[in-house]
């Protein structure tokens, strides 16, 4: 089995586990609508406008490091794994969805923003590491493990905030 196939399969397995773990399966289709960082920035701009009109403007610039690190990550997985749009949507879609779902719940919204900001401060600069370790086949394994970890965070948050209410 070639290494590229093995890594592709790891990404696909993480996607299937994420999709299967969603308590509200309709969220997956919504997530797939956001496939790049620009989609997230557009959604953030709309949220800021809406919050401004209601006098509840929140400090969304705090998640810029998170978004920038994920942008680098998505570029790196495109280089090493040739990630499909549906995989990239799993990086970007949950961000937009979580912020939209929690937008009317100030404390929850702030908690999601704070969590993303904290994660962003801890994430590596993927672009630099990819250059350093590009000759190592292990970089792809690390990239797929990180993908699984980020999906675990999204799954926990989406199941808490996005589950269908009875």
C-alpha cells in the first residue's frame, strides 16, 4: 500500500468518524457549504455587522491566529495530501457554523471565540514546519493526526451547541 493512499484513507476515516458522530446529521451538509478561509471571513463579517446593529459587537479578531494557522494547515495538506474540497470543508465549515449557532448566546459565543483563540495561539506555523520536514514521509502522518484532533474539537462543540432540541 503506498504512503499517499494510507494518508488519504486516514483523512477519509476521520471524516467518516466525524460525520457518524454528529448528533444532528443535517449539520454535515451545512458544514460542506464552507470550503475555504474566505468563506469563513465573509461569514465573520456578516456576523460583525449583525452584532453591531444589535449593539452586541464581539471581538472576533481574537481568532485571527487560529484562522491563519488553519489556512497554513490547509495549504500544507493540499501540498502533501492533495486534499479534496470535502476534507477542506471540515476545517472551515464548523467554524462558521459554531459561530452562527452561538451568535445569540453571548456567553457561549464568547467561549467558542476564546477556545479558538487559545487553540490558535498553540498551533504550530504549519508552513514553516512543512518546509523543514518536507523530505520526511512522517509529515503526512502528523497532518492526518492533527486533522483528527481538530475534528474531535468540532464534534464536541457541535454536538453540544448544534444538537436538535426537543
